[in-house]
C-alpha cells in the first residue's frame, strides 16, 4: 500500500507531520478529516528509494469572479460552517452542493479542488478567485496559522458589511447633491458660453465701465472659449501623470501616507486602521500565536504601505527584545491612548483583552464620524453649488442693470 507523507494543522493551529498508508490521496484526506486535521501538503513516498513524489495539482480551467455582495455572503456562510465545527473541506462541499447555480457554487467547487490537493485556503483563494484581494487572503492565512479562521472570517464579513453600508449611505446622501451639482454645472456652462458673450456686446455699446465682478466673468468666459482644449488636455495629462506616480513603489508609499493627512478622509482612514489592527491582533494573540508572528501576519494583511513600514519597524523592535508599547511609542505615530492601553495590557498580562477594548472604542468613534460625514455632505455640496451659481447670476444681472442704465442715460 502506498505511503504518504503529510503536513497539516490541528485544531490549535499547530503544524503536525506524519505518515499514512492509504490506497489514494483521497483516502488520506478522509483519514485526516476523521482526525480533524487540515492538510497543508501531501506527498507520496516512493518505496524503491524513499524519495518523495509530489502529485500533480488539479488545474482550475478558469478563474472565478465574485461581486462584492457575493464575497460578503461567501465569507458569512463559510465562517458559520467553520464555527459549527466543520473542517474546510466539508464546509466547502456544503457550499458546493447548493442547488442554485451561482458564482458562490463555482468558487466553492474550485477552492475545494485546490484544498483537496493540499493547498491552503489562502493560497487557493489567490489562485482561483482574484476578487478576494491580497488583504483578504493575508487575513485568511493569519487565521489558518493561528487556528482562528472562523473568528477572522466573521470579523472580515462584519468589516465588509460596514464598508458596504457606508458606501451605500454615502451614495444615497450624495444622490440629491450630485443632481444639484450637475444642474449647477449645466447652468454655469450656459451662462459662460451663451449669455456672457451676448451681454458683452451690450456692455460695449453703452460705453460705461463694467463692474469688476462682471468684468472678471467676461474674461473667464473668453479664456474658456479660447483655451478649453488646453484645459482638457491638462486635466488628462495631469491625471495620467498622477496615476503613473502612485503605481510606483515610492509613489504608492507617498500617496498612502498623504491620504492619512487629509482633513476629513485621513481621520476616517486612521480610525478604520486602528480598529481593524487592534481587533485582528487581539484575535491572533488570544488564539496562542506569539506577538512577533502576529505582528508579521497583521502587517501582511495591511493594505497601506506606510503602515506596513511602521509595523515592520515595531516587529523588528519586538524581535530584539523590546516591549510592544515602547515600540509603538518610539517608531510610530499611534495615538497616546492606544499606546497606554497596550502598556496596561502588557503589565497585566492580558494584551488581547486590552487590544479588544481599544478596538471597540475606535470602532464606535469610526461609526460616529461616518454618520456625521454623511449628514454634512449634502448641505455643504448644495450650499457651494448655490453660491457659485448665485455669484455668476448676480454678476450677469448687475452688469445688465448697469448697461440698461447707461442706455437710458444715453
């Protein structure tokens, strides 16, 4: 009977190696499943010379594309099945055997084929479905190593639902202001290209000095009429140059850091990072993963390269024997309250609970900031557009009154 060498993860997230005698790789999977082990790698041992012969992986013919709502649903269902006690292979099999034909069924089937051939779930996701993204796959990898995959999936699903709700709220709040903006831009274009050139002739006939505001409006209209192509070309070239800049490693780091300094958006990005970072790190530490390994995994799951660089410095500092709170204080710009909570957790020996508390605090603050932002956007946009249209209309009407007055005096 063939002998297979395997490497798997137990329920505690620890790696286990051993040998099994089985008729086929499928039987090895079944035996490991009975022992509640998640296979990472399976190799067949050649009896003749004791060498290892790796079976060829099942090739996935096409990549599966999932929408944002499908990814959220997939994450929620998989976290529920894993939390109920199923291993990854049976959980994916349940999702694969759904009756309706959908992208979720295809994704589960493709992922299960990769997992049964020895690939980890995170590796299978990168291969089968690029829609998950690097951040998602890195978090899944962290969950696999720490044995907290159901918790991380549930937290990721909640996070994705929150972001999706935020986008829907912002879209709903901006619908009416966007309509006002489009109408306002249309009125401005009509004023600048049709009305202003006509009243310019009227102003010239009066021989009277034109008001300064109206004169600026006429000069702006003349400039736009003569150099509209240059303005359009400048916008296109500027956008292309900016896009090329942020696609380079140095430019991407600069852009990720610059975003954090924006007046309103920067605060939201920082709050979201603090909440996700502390909650994910708390989950990893609570499941027995060493702090240094947890920091490396969280760093890999962070999409902002500026934060990645800072977390790498902290990880190096902790690896040299320094405390986590001192590393945050010396090498990053984390807020003092965050650092104080981490220091308290280190002193009491319960770092995970301290990180959970600070994560919940920043999560609440983030929700409040989002609510305030969505409430302020609509009146601000309406006020700005009304002001612009009002200034232009006032300039035209004031100039017309002066011209009519000049004609009457004449």
